[in-house]
C-alpha cells in the first residue's frame, strides 16, 4: 500500500523538478549585451534661443526674494551666442551602419536642454529597423566624446538597458557604440 | 521511509513553488488602460525659434542644413511644446476611472514630437518616453521606470485609437 503511493509521490516530484529546471535556468542566464555600432550624420538642427524668457524670468518668477539671489543675471555672464540656461536644441541625424555611409539604417533625434556652463541634458532616440533605443545623459556643448545611458527600447530592444558611447568619426559623423541588454519579451 | 517521503514531498513543493517565482522574474506582464483626453496646452515658441536661427552658438559653416526641413504643420514646428492630460480607465466603456496621465511633448521635425509620459494610478506611477507621430498613428514608447507596484518597471507601451469609443486611446503596457 505504502510502496505504490511512495512511487507516485517520487514520480510527481521528479516531473515537477524536471519542469522547474528549464524555467530556473532561463531566469538565471544573464543575457549578453548586444553591441551595435552606428554612424550618425547631422541632418537638421534647430536652436531655440530663449533670451526673452530668460530675461522675463529674472524679474517675474516663483521664487522668494531670498531665493532670487541665486538666479543668474546678465551681469556679463551671457555674452556671445550661448547656449545659455533654458535654451534648447533639436538635432536630427541620419544613421548609417558603416563609416563609409554606404547604407542608411535609421535616424536619430537628440533633444537637448541647456543648463549652466553650456552643459545640456540630452534625450536621444535611435530609430533602427529592429526597434527603438532610448538614451539620455549630460552632453557639454561641442563635445565630441560623451556617454549616454540607455534607458529603454522597443521591439528587439524591449526593456533595453546599457550605454551609448559617442566618439568623432570621419567628416562630420559621430560614431555611437551601443551596448544594449534587452529583456526577454 | 517517512524521511524519504517527506524529502520527496518537500522537493515537489519546492519545485512547484520555484516555477512561478522563476517565471515571474522573466515573463512580461501585460495590461490595458483606456485614456480620454481632458486638457491640452500648446506653447508656441516661434520667437525663440526665429531668434535661434540668427543668434546661435554654431559656426554658420558647420550647420547641417537650414531649418527648412522643419516641416511641421502650422502651430507645431520644431521647438514648440505641448502638454496633454488624460483620464485613465480600466474598461472600454470608460466607467471605471483608475488614474490620470500627462504627456509633455517637444515637437521636432516632420510632424513628430518627443514625449515624456507619466501614468498615475492607485498602484503607482509609470514613466515612458519617446517619439510620437502627430498624424494619429500608433505610438510605441519605451517604459523607463516607475514607482509603487511599478518600481523598476521596464518595457513598452503601445497606444492606438480605441475602436469602441471616439477620441479615446487604448494603451497596452508590456512590462518586465
């Protein structure tokens, strides 16, 4: 009486263990980062000069008198053409798969909001055939080398995390080395 | 014999428990919300754009192309901004409100905008970001994070016109 029951229990345990193993193995296996190198050539740019908003903000703002002491004023600090705090810039790129620009493989868009000291917080996306890669980070104005954090993606880059390292390439192109770990879909 | 039986049962129980836990960490969860627009504010930055075309930090020789490619339709050109608020519902008939959403968008080129979206429900908040076409096409945005039950959320959302109600979006979330 006891032996058939035990056999059944053991068999059930074995079956359950067997079904559990692939799932555990799948969850434990870390996905290797996907390396993608693209070359971005500027296509269109729009600079937004917020001089009037800045000037208005110096006199009309939501801060208390005490807090207003930290507001930047013209006072010789905003000579030249900027970029100054509050300006923003839209940069559209054509994306190629190789440095020779033989095949267009997508587009990229950078939206950069300038803060202090000509540094911008940029939000970028790379729109590629297999999906979208989203990245953001700090970029000093005119910098050719910078690194953005990859914060998400769609389709093949679903749940993507990683980084995008930018370096100058030939001509006016920028090389981007994307290291992306996508999540299982 | 009893020890063997207990061990087998324990192993079986552990295995049975391990499967859902393992799957919970790897499988995406999906759900649908319906969104009805409640407000919009368009911010026209025509003066900043015009000023920026003449007073900018670029060397004129290195500018890629003049902003003639700025082909947005009237009132939505590169650099303009839009803020849109929506009410969220759990059902297609819009009877069960579950929260609200805000899209903060900066228009760029070719009738497209870059939007940061925030979805707020009683379970927490989700953040998404990415490009949105202005021609009413389906929008697919990466979900980049969240709070509460959505803390660490990652994935994507797909927003398209709902077939059941006019002026309503069906938003499908897929999160890991």
